């Protein structure tokens, strides 16, 4: 059974810092991995989608990597800003068609 | 333009009542989903429909009945509401059924509180 873990559960950094959010999974037989952002009282916004054959994806200040052999993905945020404060969720898609989510990392970027 | 919209956003109701949450997507997607986010923030899939047909039915009490009148709509009806049904329910859609390379788009959630 696939399990997805995100560490840390919460993170607070000063503005301008580069930071890394971690996502680990137990079964490497994944189809793709997505990183989402969730703002309080809002839905989820997809940030990056990495196919199982890819190793990374980049969008602006965000870079997501995928290492299936070690069961890990990271989301790198460069030059963090207060507007980046949110909960970040990783989710795996397996061949069952289900998206399995981690519990999320709540990020606070202090001005 | 809201891509995935769900109503109501907030719903407070008594135990035993029956309630519905409606969802519509204007993205032209074939596939729609219902997810539940519990108090610990875990998101779990409940149902998935592709072109009005049920393709994923996770272990969900049969008090929950999804209905898809067309591929742009997926409603969730809940009978005999229980305290444990209190959660945030998210509707979502994607171009094709997972697994695929398509991004999933989520609605803003419906906060259900059963008292």
C-alpha cells in the first residue's frame, strides 16, 4: 500500500531564503507526481507535474525533483516571499487511477 | 472564470439530515472527482467519474451517492448525515482519467459541519 509522507509538517523561514520541502513514498511504481499549493479556505492549485520518466520540472522560482529509486521528491523554492506562505501537498498517481496525497507542509515566510 | 465551481461553500446541518453538494467544471474535461479532506488535513479520493460513468468508488459508506447528469457536473448527495461526515469536500476534474499526464484542477471546497 502506497504511503506518502511529507516532512516537516510545518516550516517557518525569513523572507528571501531558499528552502526545500520533502516528500517520500513507499512504492516506486508511480505514474506521476504533482505538487499542489493550498491556501487557507481555498482549494488546491497545481504547481508542478512530474511524469515518472522525468527527473525534474521547473516553473519560475519553483523546482521539483523526482527520484523514484529512493522514493523521494523535493520542492525547491528560491528566494521565498511572504506570498509563498501556504500548505504544500505532494500527490502520487499510480496505475490505479487514484491520487494519493501526503499530509502537507505548512510554510510560513516572514517579512 | 471559475474552472471548477462547487456549491455551497459552507454548510452547517443537523445529524440525520440529507444534503447535496453540487459541482460543475467548464474546462471541457472528461473526468471528475470527489475528495474528502478530514480534520487532520488528509485528502482522500471518494469517487471518480469519466464521461458520466463511475470508474472509482473508494470504500465510502453507501450514504454517499454521487450523480453525474453530464460530464460537466458531478454532484454528491449524502443521506443521514453523521458527525464524522464533517470535513471539507473537494470536487476536481482532469482532461482524462488518471493515470495520465494531465493536471488535476480542484474546486475551492465545501465545508460541511454536522452538529
